[in-house]
C-alpha cells in the first residue's frame, strides 16, 4: 500500500566529463542529451516505478564535476533513506553516485532553500600536460604566480554587487546581484594551484570566468588591481572563460536544521 509522499535529499558526486550538464534544458529531451538528472530519474523509475522530476541545488555545465551537489526527490516508497541511496546507486552509471540520502521536509527545495554554494577550481601549471589528469584540471605549461592570484581575489568586494561582468549571457531581467562570501587561491605543491570560491549564488560561467581572469593574473598579463576593476565592467567582459574540467561543485550550504548529512563536515564537503 502506498504511503504518504515523502521528500528525500541526495548528496551527489559525479564526473561531469560525459554529461551535458547536471540538468535537463528545454531542447534536451528531443536531442537525447545525457544529463545527471536524466540518469538519476531513470534510476528512480527502475527502483520505485515512479516518474518524478528531481530538483537540483544548481546547474553545472558540460564537463563540470561535483562532490557536493544536492538534489531532492519526492516518493511514496517506505524504504529508509539509506536503502534509497543504495538502490539508486545500483541502477546509476559509474560516473555518478549518491553519497548520502536523508529525509527532509516535504517543502524542501534544494535551490531556493540554499544559503551558499562553494566551488573549487584546479589548475596544473609549470610542466608538460598530463593525459592522466586532463579531465580534472586546466593544464597550463607555464608557471603561475599564485601569490598575485591570491592578492587579486582578496580585492574582490565581499558585499552584494552586480557581477554581470563576470557572468555569461542571461535573459533580459535576470538578476545579476550576488554576495561573495569567500574566495582564495593556494598553491598545492609545485605544479598545482587551487582556487576556492563561495557565494550566495553564481551567474552562468561566473566561476570559470573568474578562474580565466586569474590565469591572466598568474601569467603576468593582468595586475591584481586590473583584475578587481573588472567587476565594474560591462556584462560578460571579464575572463576569458576557463575550461570546465577544472571546476567542481564541492558544497551547498543550508540554514541550520534544514539539512544534516551523516558525514563529516558541516555541510557535506568532500571526503
């Protein structure tokens, strides 16, 4: 006998290489485009027989990865969240997995309820490119000045600002004001530079345009002050857009009491 409809939140990890983004877009169903949403909804159908539109905290582009994406589904199944996790993983392909599943309020919306999102961008620099890591990092053969890159990020305003200069094309009337919470760059060993950035939300391509402009700073083509001044530029003028494979969505943060994962880390950061 079917029970009351429940809401299950999912913590997702995926390799974005073979996906055309995380979610369906209007033309996708007619073109047979492969998305994380499509394979997850197919797994749910095989597990429960239910056809449900699964909601995501945010859209990642083609080739972009995630270790802390959040999704939510509605179901009448009476299985525990852990059983739902294991059953979905049984039907999912190897490049996506449900790390955790928890029951949440039936009104939970992973996108609208989120307070912040955190991304990581990896750059391998100063050596001949590696075929083994080409799908996880932007590879540049010249060394980057990580200190100058960190100085540039430190100059960005930590207040609500219009970030249209760092965003890609958006529809007329689309809101472009966001609040940057944290942004940093560190060198992780002799051949790796890592940028982390957290905000209340991001415009399309904003993180990749930020990484692309930082690459110019690290290569000496742009000063930290010139980088920071891009914030006041015309829409879409910051950049260039860095390649997608270096980018990973690592966490989505929610108000206390909304969502608690049974993993280490306050809001489901990567292991």
